[in-house]
């Protein structure tokens, strides 16, 4: 469930694929002051009213909306490899051991292809709610020069907002290495455990053994806010002690947020596009609270403020993303 408002955007003087997004072209505090003092943006700042008992329930997340989104954007033109990720998260390509990465909401593979390219010692497990998107990601990565994906790229179908991770990512035999969080997800009274045994596991291998890294790149914002805590907790449960969760998503007052119309608000800092897909815009405090509540330790957290150029329209736009790096405690 990934989406990034890339399209024809370019950073001034650089192609998007080569740009170092983790930068500071302008100060977020100055943008904040401009937005909060501008009458045209006032509806973004007001509390979202609680729905009255007599009114209809708020719009619900539809996985089909994301599947339709990716079908519409299945062309190679939409694909933008995220090469900047290796600059922002160098740990992905500096691990001495064979690292396992879980890409949550992999979309068309724009994150996975960069990770796989960085090191032959990395294996990527990638989930998405769209079968067509997973097939497209596998096709793109398989056809990328310089990458041998044999036994290194394992896509699987899953809607992270509604389903639990399959038990072959971790199992009871690995509880001692994963930590007590895994026990909750392994308890049948907590939820139904998925028993399928994928073909890439050896006969004597019960599971993948947990993840060294989890990447959530423009994924968490695509689900309703009230589901986010459970989603993060589930991710933490398959992360090894000492493992890293790498986060990149929409920041508060990003230009995408400011162009939403009042009727598209479905919650506080939460919006629904005309195609039915969600988008939430994070403050640093919100991200900090969400990941701390899941037991993670903050290593890095800041706004990335980038000026982008739409050459077709001749406009310069102020993009805001949140960059975060969190660690599961070693014990």
C-alpha cells in the first residue's frame, strides 16, 4: 500500500531518483507559521468533529481502493526507484551478516529493488494487499540489471491493516530470539495463525527466524489512524531484538495535505482521495508516541523539507516528509 506523490516532481537541478531527500531546503517551522497564519488553510487546523450518533459512520478503508490505484499506475513510467533510501538508511547495506528485511506495503517494488541492489547478503520479504502489484514488483525486480533475486526476494499477499503476519516469518521455536512480543501473536486466543509453509523454506527450516530490518515507506499513512498502533505492534513482533524499523512518510503541512479540500477530511490530519485511498500527515510528536507505545527506542526522527519542481506547470512546491529510525531493545 505505498504511494508517494512523485509523478513529474523533480528536486531543483536533480532527478528524483538521484536526489538526497533527507535534506533541509527550507525550515519546517517557517512553513508551519505560514500555514497556521493563513486563513485559506484554517480548515486543516480545526479539530475534527466527532460523528453524531444519528449520522452515518465515517468512511472505512477499502483494500480494493489501493488495488485499483496500483492497477491504474502499473506502467513503468510510474516506477521510481528509491535510491535515496540507502543514503538515509545506510545500515541496510552495511550489515556484515546475511540480513533479512521485511518491506511492509511494498507496492511496485521501488524500495525493494534499491535494497536488493545494495548487497548480495540481503533477503527481502515483501507484502502488499494487491496480487497484481506483487506480480508487477516481481517482474520489475527480476528484470533489473545487476540483481540476482534467486532466493532473495519473497513477495506475499497480505493486507497489513486487516490481517496478521504469517507464522513462517517467526514461530514458537524462535520466541527466545524474538522476545515476548511474539508470544502474543502466536497465541491462538489472540488471533488465527496462518499455517502455510512457503516453498522457499528448507524442509528442516520452520520459519524465516524473524527480521533484522522492517521498512515502512509511505505505508502507515495509507491506513486509518486508529488502526496504526496495532499495525506497528504487529511489525515489532516479527523484528529481532536489536533490529531496526525504518520509517518514511508524509509530514505535517506537506503540499499534498494543503491541497486537499474541506470535504475530503475524514479525521484530524486524515484525508480521503477521490479514488477512496487514505492519507494521514504525521507530526514528529505523533510518530514518536506511536512507536514508543510499541516499545521501540527512537534513534532518529526529523522532518525532511524539500523544494520540488513541477516542470510541466512551472511550479515549485514544498514537500515535507518524516524520517524516522527506531530500534527494538536488545533484550
